C-alpha cells in the first residue's frame, strides 16, 4: 500500500433523484422519489422521512405524504453517467468503475502536474457540479476500502480525507456495518456476541472471527478492521460476475409470478453474457424478505455456458427450493447472479447437437431483438407481464 492517501472513491449522491432535481428546478430542495411502484432512488430530502431505495411506493408516500413521485428516465441517467466518467478519466487514467454512479480513482504520481490528492478531489467535485450539475461525494484514503468508507461517512455532497496516521482512529469507532461485506445477518451475529463497532472486531483474534463467521468471512473482516486492503485500482478488468434483480415492494406474489420474474431476469442476463462473449459456471438466486433479511441459493452448472435454457432450468430449481421460505417470510426482492465467468473462446468447438441448437436459437433471438427492439420477441410466459425496469449498467 502507498504511504500516502492517493485513492479516491467518488460516489454521486442519490443519483437518479439528483438528475431529476437538476433537470426540473421545481424539484430542487424537495422530497423526490424515482419510481411509483418501487422506489428506485430517493432524494436526501425524502430520506429524512425514512424513505429508502427498494421500498414500495405506497410505504414511501405514507412516510412522506408530500413526496413528489417521478417516473424513471434511464436514458438521462446513462447520459449523465457517461459525462461523469469523462471527468473521471480526464482526472486520471487509473479509473475503476463500480457502477454507473461510483468509481475508484488512483491519483498517485500526479502531484507535480495536478497537485495533492485533496486538491485533485476538490477540483473533481467542482467540475462534476459545474459541468454536469450533480453533487458528488469523495473519500480519500490509502486503501480502496477506507476510501469507500470515507465517502459513505461524508455523504451527502462532502469530501473526507483520512490521513495515514489517523486511519484506525477514524475507522474503529464506526459501526460494524461499515465493513465491506457485512450485511444484516453478519451484523446480527456479531451484535449477539456484543460486537457493534469496527474497533471491537479489530480486538478479536482472527481465529475467533473464523470460528464465528467461517474462514473466508473471518479473515476478510479481520483484515479490513485493521485497514489491510492491498488491492490496487484496476482498469480494463472484466466482470467476475453479472446480475440482475427486481424489487417487488410488499405486495404478495404467487409462485407463478415469481417464476415469470425469474424468466425475465435470466433472459436479460443471457443476452448480456452472449453480447460480452462470456460464459458462466454458477447460478445464484438472491432473495430479500419482508423483514429485510436475505438468503441465497447457488448451484454449479455441469459446464460453463451462455445458453439461456440450462441457466433458466437451474434458476427455476433454485426458486422451487426457496418457495417455502418465501411463503413464510414474504419477499421484497429477487435477483439472479451468474458467476465464475470465462471468455467464450475457451469452449470446445465440438459441441453436442442440442447444445449447438440451443446456442443457435439464442443467437437468432438476440439478433431479432437487436434489430427490432428488446420487446419485439419475448417468451410466452412474459406476455402481458410487467418485466420491471432495465437500469443502465457499466459495460460488461
């Protein structure tokens, strides 16, 4: 790791809602949510009333009766993201995008031509605001992990630099949820042991954390609690996984509804896989329940593939195993993640007949959708069903 805080984590504030407030002056300084059925984004004015992303629109309106609801404009968000990333790349060639509204930037070695990291971060925030009209928060630290934590603490519209000699003093009083990878389940498990702050995690031996959370999670949290994160900012790295999800609100869903949602998600991911020239080996079903707890189900495929039928069959099987849990706990979000991605050049040329036939059918459907629109050809089970919103993504 560098001896100087040279890694920036830049994160746009309430991105979708901020774009809407930028483009419509009547919305500025007022509580705004994007999305009427499910909240896709909430302005900080709406968050002050307890409104959160993925909440149902009805619940958001009950919490904040005077909230303004706007329908999403994905093309506007994609255009704004592209403009922001242009500013990022004009700042430094070392940019690692995490999503359309956040990235890591490494500004080490730019002191002579661009000034100190804090000068660069200040100028970056000013340029994004004046040129694109959006507020952005930046955290600066020696590690990617701590830079991301710093930006989270500094939100909204802030700048926070964590000096190397003050890292643990800054980090240890924070709640354990600030540790990258700690979700509600892990936080509850730690809380049940009387552990609520990062400092309390840091004081535990690594072996104790491993016994509590398993080897991977225990070692991961022990390292982060001591700010050990040697990962560099990397450019041009292909995704190791890709996913799609659908927020459902709190309205009840039948097994048939959920099965159709899974079909739509897998169909979308299959197109992305083939367009990127990738193959996947694992399929993971992700669920979030009414009590905000989460669960996952995964299965490894017999061979890496980009074909929709085997991926869909696997996803359906995973959903079937989770239906009793969904029935007892309710569901507010369902997602599919494809993991262990490989380049398709590694596939053998000689393939079974059904494999080749499925691949040809997928390719033909992709071509038709490219020519006539994504909804020109669809599966019968999806006819007349709302398939949710396709959000803009970074390139796969």
